[in-house]
C-alpha cells in the first residue's frame, strides 16, 4: 500500500509538470504506441519496474516514474591524492581474454559524431581528441589549461575543447594517424571527430517524407536549423557517441553555468535570465519562489536531450514546448541507433567502455585485438565549477523534466546492456596492480611498463618540465606536449613564439634572423668580420646581454630599444641605424613592470591559466610605444590575398569549397609574411592545399586532396584559418 502511495505521488508530480506545458497527451500516446507496439526494447522499457531503482511502469507516453529513477546521485570523479604509492585509473577489460571483449565488437569508427548535450561532460573531448591524435607509442598530454587568450585583443575564454585543438592541431597530430595514402579518398576516409564539438543536435533524415512535409520541418528550415547534409546515422553511417545526465541535475548545472540555454534567441534568453534572477517569479500565472525553480520551469528549458536527439536545439526557442512531443523518436534513436552511450553519473566506467568498444585494433597477422591504454588525463574534470551552489534538487520543489526523464531511463537501460555484468573501471595503486597481475586476476599487458617490465605511471609534460615538443614519458612511450600557442602573454601580434628544447620562447623575428636573439648566435655574429655593421651591433647587444640567460626576453629587447631611442648616442646608434627598433612614446608601464624570464616561461606552461599569468597582464605594448621592430601588426580585418579563403568556424557551416581534406605531410612556422610565406612553401613542396593558421602562424601543407562534398567537416578550430587550393 505504501509503495502504491509513492507511485501515485510521483504520478501526480509528473502529470503536473507536463500539464504546465499543455502537451497533447492523446497524440503523444498514440504516436508512442504506434511506433513501439512491435519493439521488444520498448516493451522492456515500458514494463520493467525493478531496473536500478525503477523505470516506467505503465504503457502510456505520459508515464509514472518511480522517485528513485529521478533522484539518482551524482558520482564524483576520483581524485588523485598524495599517497605513498601513486594510483592509476585502470580499464581492466582492455585485453583479448576479458569476457566482455570475447563478444562481437564494432569495427573501428571512421568518423565519430559527438552529440554533446550541454552540461553532460565537456571532458569527453579528452577521449575523442586523444582517439584521433594518439597511438599506443605516441600520445598527447591532456592535462592542459582550458583557458584561451586572444592574441589580437584582451578577450579570453575557458573552453577546453578549443584549448586542445589549438595545442594539438588536427593537421599535425590527427591527420597523420588517420589519413593514409593507401586509403580510398572520400566517404571511406577515416577522419576521427566530425561535425564540431559544440551543442549541435542530430540532423533528422531528409529522406523521411513525413518529417520533410511537417510544419516542424518547415519552421526549422525557415530559421536555418536544418543542415542539408542529412542524418549522421541514416545517411552518413557515422558512429554517434553521447553522454546522458540525470535531467534535474543537468538543469541545476546549467543554472550555475550562466543559465546555459543553447538555442534561445537573445530576446528569449534575456527573458529567461530576468525570470530566474532572484525570485519569486510568475510563469503561466503560477508563482514560484526561487531562481532555480524559475529557470527550470521557464518554457523551453526542459526536454533538452529529447530535442537534440531529434533535430532541435537544446533550449526550445521555436515552439517552447516540454520536449515530450520528441520523446518517442528520441527513445527509438537511443535504443536502436546510438552506438555509444555514456552516463555522466558513471563517468569513469563510460570512458573504459568507449575504449573497449572502439579503442582496439586488430593485428592482421595474429587476428588479435590490442588496445591503447587510456591516458590518465581522460579521467580529469576539465570544466569543474568553483561556484558555491546554494540550490539543489529539493529546491526544485517537485519539478521534474518529464521528457528527459524518459530519455534518461532509456539511456540507462542501453548503458547497462552495453556494460553487462563485467564492469571495467578500477582505481588502483601500483602495488595493487602488481599483486593482481602476479595472481593472474588482472591482465596488465595493456598498461605501460618501464624498462624492467613493471607497471609504470607515465610522466606528464608538466612533470617533465616541458612545454612543447615530444619526450620520453619514462615508460617507454612518447608524450606529446604539442605546439606553443600565441596569446599566452600580452605581447602584440608582431611577436612570435617557438619551441626550443621543450620551452616556448617569445622572440622578435628580425632580431633572430640577424642572429641577435640567442646567446650562441650573438657570440658568432660578434666575432664576425668587424667591417660589417651587424658585427658591431652584435657586440653592443652582447655587452648588454643578461648574465646566465640563453636568449633575450621581450623585456630585454624593449629596454635596449628604449635606451637607444632615448639616448641616441654613438653606442646606441647601431640599433637605430639597423632598423631593429621603432621609436615612439615611452613604454613606461611595460618597463616598470620588470617582467622576468620566469614570468614569460610560466605563461607558456601547459597548466597555466593565461588570463591570470603575470606576463599576460603586464607584457602589453601599444602600437605607438617604443619597441623592437618585429612583424607588421595583424588583426582579423587585415587584408588578405583574394585567392585565400576563410575556413568556416568549427567547420559547422562549411560550403562545398571549404570542405577539403588531404594527407597533411608538412607544417612550417611562418615568421612574418603569413600568406606569401605559406604559399611559397606550398609551391616549393608541390602541395595541393595550404592552410594558414594565422593565430599560431603555422602553415599546414597537404597533398592528395579530396572533397568531402555534401558531408560533415572534420572538427577543428578554424577561427583564424585560411586555405589556398593549389590543385
């Protein structure tokens, strides 16, 4: 009797939530029953009453959900603590003999589409980008700061996916792993992650005449929310991967992340902000008491996952409905079409399952499958919030996201079927691993080992003291620390940064070209024929070279130029005559800040937040101030040769002309000259495609270029990229 009472209470709460959106229940119910009357999966979902706390218990669309199904606890990710023995995140199922790998496993995906529901786990990009850019012997370091700072302005933002793509560009680290000259060109070419990393919904099938003749389709198309490329699953055969999260927890997280509501028009979003600013608020003539509840109940917030599965954006700025009208189709996609389901609440196990399903490669000689061990960085939370959370589930006062609750239950059912009874994830000390290996309870063959054959914890770039390049990780593999990024300091776009022996060095190209930046070059030039002006200049710079440094810093060069422009005596005239300095107003703030070599170096560490680094805040030079003459000032509006075309941002809106890929065989840093230098390198190398990354001043060259035509582009950061088709 008590159990029945709880069910009736839950039913009442859910029905109240749904009726607040005035959903046409009869239409939904008939659609649901018609779509699933012959589906075993649907019958399981609709009839099971004991699945992990209970799921749907009746056979109508507007269903009674048992309370425990809606209030699942969020599982915190394990954190590495300072213990006598370091711990490792371990996926114990990544061996050929494990029961879960004896069953049929899918083929290695050629193209993965990430269906990224907001607030379900940006950290998944670590696994996806590593999937494209890492091998067992050579892998990227994922432990980097999420902050990105613009080189042309004071703008900065925290987006871990962009940070990864800037440090490990696809053309350098992804394409060589995936695109082989022996592979066929076009639709069968492996490209890794496609379609972007942002919150783009799946595209419904454009071959479905019922959908394309519907009013919903017409309105979505009118507002340019239908991509002409068609369904990722039905028309392109992509592997779609998605993480799902307990719906109310997802909404609470969105509330604390600036009222995250991707899909609203600016006007509707402002209305949602205003409504949820403090409370009480009134929605549909009902008064609610706190800001969280006001946000959750705002029309169009609930039903995010159901909508994105079926072609609409997360927040419903078009119809402002509950999302329940999308549930039948959404459940069908989850149960029958998605190849990977992850749960935010079971994060670590989800990552292990992704590797089990897709991370293995079959040895053509032996027929056995081997797996790359997951990087430890995959298990970090890259987007944790430090905000104090005053609101929780109880403050929703009974509100339920009814549509996404059904979706979430379907995802949990699919996840449990995927995992089976052999869970994969463990968090173990070295001693525990070795003991289980000796006892044959765990096969540790997929883990990294040192020269003595013992299980080894690889060193990160930060632990190795490296900021760039590729280095031995101490366990027999190579850890890639990536490229030096511009924008880490406050220096203007006239400066460049380059990797030198694992350190990112800021430099002024003309000074370096004349042998005036590095101590070894200066010593050579100073001892050259004294009849040349450059020798006298080198001697002058050498006489002012900081003791113990291997190279100048921007501070050293600015001080030299300031002295030359101020004193203008015979000792400083060489700098002025050579054109190494540009005189202007005194750079007083820059000089008085005493920015040190350590400040510049720290700004380039992988885990440094560029926004708060001293060199970012203080190493700022205005165009009119005295400074070394480096490259011309450049910004986004600078003129570019007409034959160079801009790549579409995140490759999400690419035209056919933009949608080119190929075998990237070389990358070259361009100091000054940008487009001209990149084109010159490309023609000398007989490349078919040149791509200029004007942010990091890199030129990527490709051959055997092919068009993706009416397909999705590779996910990469194209904000500052331009291409030249040389075919």
